[in-house]
């Protein structure tokens, strides 16, 4: 089947049409580049909890919770989310009714409409975005407990006079 000098990897000299070029056993597709985000399309509605291990773009409707703590979540201009979102980074261009928790950041674009609280170390609200809720840019409670910055000073309840030392007692040291 192979002519002398031809190599199996290149398939040179092979007369079969449209045979894939194999660079290693079992591989017949080009190597993957950076992973694209999964997309919930405009005609899709999800009711329940959304979890996963990749970035997510929401163009449709989600009701429930979205938890992708190590990944990015984007709500597109047509996206409608009635859920809390927990992600590494959250970007909103559409509508969200629920709390936004970003491990790194939360960005509200000029077309965003958000009702809910935002918690992230970095928060960007572009001019034109509509937002109703609170913003907490402090350390998450779990990080604050894990890394105390300084000891709180003890609170004083009542002043008590210092006790004299035995050597300072009246009559001590007299002869």
C-alpha cells in the first residue's frame, strides 16, 4: 500500500480520496485553540441551577442560579437573567434581577439593567447603566476570616485601679 520513501504521517502516495492526515494515533482534527464560551441562545430558557467548567454567554433567559466560580459569565444585550450569578468575572449588557458575585470583577455596560447587590473587589459601572442595589467591594467574608490584618484592640468595660505590688505596700521596707 505504501511506496518506499512515503511516510505514514503525511499520507503521500496514498490513492484513497480525502484521507485525514494523522500526526499522532487517534487524532484527526486540528488542535484546539483557546476555548470559546458556551452560549445560551436567544430562544433558550433555562429554569434551575446552571453550573459548569467553562465560560458562559447568556443571550436567552435563565431563572435560578448561575455558578461558574472559576470562569467568566457574560449576559448579552438580549439576555434576561432572574438569578444570582457567582463567577470569576461577570459582565452584564442585558437585564439581571439577582445578586452578582465576582471573584475578580463585575462590569455593568451602558446597556445593563441590574436589580440586586454586587459584590466584587473591582466594580465598573459605565455611564448609562441602570443599577438598583448595593455594592460591596471589600474582602469576601471567607478571605477576611482566613487572613486577619490586625488584632482588634480589647474593649474596656470598667476601669479598675492598679493593684500595688507587695514591695510598695504601706509600711513595707521600714525598720
